[in-house]
């Protein structure tokens, strides 16, 4: 976690997924209650060394190693938290003091602290031990959402591959030589990792789907999930089929799946190195270690859809079956990571193949611009999770003159637009294309997504197929010739918001006189659709507030999500 990420979390205050705790003299008594409540709800982040009001007090640097040891020991003891929770505390030094970060994943099981069960409501840990209704609801919610925890009563140790246990232990040993699992037998590892579990509501007990996916023989996995497969293809020359692929598609355990996908990426993408401080980083490995780890950890394995990784000359596009927490583009500065398969993630963390929760998205955003100058990844949460990693970067800034002329806005805004448009990435498939090709790509994208966004009131009688567009005289020269007035205003506002702008300036750009009508007809729908937002969202009436494009707004305007 970077310093900016930590400060962003602190600035938002405590909430359902954030807890501040002072820890001058030691861990507060309420620390483990919060650990249990986070694990039983949606996961969360505990910051030690921060007061309730967000003031950074810091922890004693001399106590850092003792705090880490005490936390790890306690969370692996059933006398404290049951079942155990594996975490990796880490610290960030700020001028005001050292802050220790403990990220607690949402668990597939119900955890208790000293026999009591807690859940998180708003910014409070609630003891529900004696509330039978809430306790029952908690068990039911976890059973329905975390399909990796499904128990297979007739799945036995004989259906697992002993060689995979040896392989897993060697990987863990290489990553962390003092990991507690290295001292345990096979069955205890399965129990501690929640791969063998008991459903206390039904009494059912046994190995889970996650156990089969990590350690199962190929025949076991194919018997349980006959439709499950992972495809990886290279399409640079042959766009319709492939130049190379993993053949046959992967239907094997997750350990070998991860290793084979990493090898395929290494085979077809160039390595590039970057120096961070005094450390030399392999950017290809850094980025795709995270991306492939996310693909495996967050997949919905009960879906009959396959995972597809397709490498072209302009991008790597990954589609993954998903059980969405929300729908839309993920903003790395403001999202709350939610592990879809926390028990699988637990093993990948022990392997060193995933870091803290949410690090995959943040690290990809951090390192991709060094691998592909100017590029930003796109992560789109939906029933199919889409990951797009551009290998070539192109933005609306490449066509700023044509764009400004086409929008027919006042010349006063040319400099403003030129600056903002460089931040709006175009689909990498448009790399080396001409202005006309860009418009022929974008107009159908806008129409497709615009009509899907409720409340946007996108004009549906918009021409959007290529043949109809080309029949319109001057379609590529003036937006008034092609776009309906409503749609032209929406696209113009989004373009101007690519560089933060006041509402008064937006009115001026369109010669619009009635501020209330403009706000109600255009700004409010764009905000409600999540395409624009205030620069000071916590102070909506601040006279210094400006409108700016969101991650979703940039993806909409640049057509980077084309579903």
C-alpha cells in the first residue's frame, strides 16, 4: 500500500470496512472484536496508530515486530479467533508516525472471538451471539455467496493429489520459511485453511470445492465441474482463430493453472525492467502475476462459462465468470476490495502469488504505465469480469484538434480540452487508426452504453450503425450533423469534464442560460449514472466545487468498455 492510498483511507473516516485504533501501549481490547466482525461481514482494514477522528498518532516503531508477532499468533489460535484467520500485517511510515495496516478478508466461514460472534454495522462491531435471527442470516449469506465452501461429503483424501501437497509446501517454504502450515500434517492444513469444514447449521462436514480446485486430481475436478476450463490464446496475425494457444484448455488444479498461464504470458509478451529505489523490477512479471492471481482468486467456479485470456497486438483481454458485488468500472482510489473466494486467496497469499486485498488492481495501475507509457488498465465488474491491459496506448488527445472542431465548442475551451483529452484513453484496438475510424467506433459504443444507463435519457433515435452514419453529410466534421442535441450535450459535457470544470463554465460552453434546467437535464443524470462527480464530493455545496470525469465516465467516453 502506498502512502497516498493510506491517506485516502484515513480521509474517508471510519465505516463499515474501516476501523481506526490507537495503539500506543499495546493492542486495544476491541482489536479482535473488529477482526471477527470484518471477517463475518464484508472484510475491512484496521489501522493501528490512528485515533477515532482520523488523527495520526503512530505506534512505537520498537513495538512493530512485537505487534505483528502477537497478531499473527493470536489469529492462528482457536482460543482467540475460531476458526483461525491468516493475515500479514505491514506498516507505512508517515511524518506523524508509523501506522500498522491489517487487512481482514471477508471470510466464507463465521468466526468467533472468545466464543462470541460479531458483525459490522456502519462503524460499530455488534455482538450477535444471542441474536438467533442475525446469526442464522449470517450463516445463510455466506453459504449462498461463497460457493467455494460447498461441502462434498463423498470427496475424500484419495481424490486429492499428494504430489500437489508437496508442491504447495515447497512453494510456501520458498516464500515464507516460518509459515505455520509447514509444521502441520495434511488434514490440519486443510482444516486451518477452511478447505475441510463443518456446517454448524446442517451438521454437514467434509472437503470443500476449494479443496478440490487446489489439490484435486484432474479427474476429480472434471467430475465436480464438467464445464470448467481456462482458455489462453495469442491472436496477432490470425484474428479469427489463433496463432498459439494452451492446448488442450486448462481443466486442472489451480496451482498448475497459475504456473501455465504465467508461462504463456512470458512466452508471448516482452520483458521490461524498471528501477524502484534500489530494486530492479521485472514489470511483466509484476503486472501479470497480479492479473493472473486475480483471475484465479476471484472467479466464480460454479459458472459454466470459461475463463479466456486473449493476447493481441494491442491488448491483453481477460474475461472471467463472476459473482459481482456491484456493476461498473473499478476506481482504484475508491474501491473496497471483496474477495470472492477467500479460502483460495488464503493459499495464494501463502504462496506469495497475491499480496494484500486489492493490491492486484492497485499494483497494475501503478506499474502498467512503466510497461506501456501512458496506459491504464480497465477493470469492469459485472456477471463477466473484464480485465483489459493495453499493450499500445492511444488517447483522445491524439485527436484533440479534430475532436474540438467536431464538438463545435467555443475556441475559449480549446486549451482546457487539449489538457483533459490526453487523460481519456481510447480502446487500444484504435491504435494507428484514422479520425473517421475513431468516430465510427465511438458513436455505436456511446449508443449501446448510453441506452443501458438508467436515468441518462440518452436519445434512442440516434443513428449508430456504420452504414447509416456514412450517409450523413459532414458526419465526421460537425457533431451537430450526426448527434441528437441531447446526446451532443452529454458527450460535450463529458469531454469538458475530462479536465475539472465549474458548472458556470459548462453553461458558458453551451450558451445555456437556465442553470437549473441545465443541471436537471444534464449534470444530474450524468452524476447519477456515475459518469461525472464533484471534486469535493463531501462538500456538494462548496462554491469551489468542480465537475470531473469518473473512471466509468472516461471508459464511456473513450469506448474502452465495449460490451
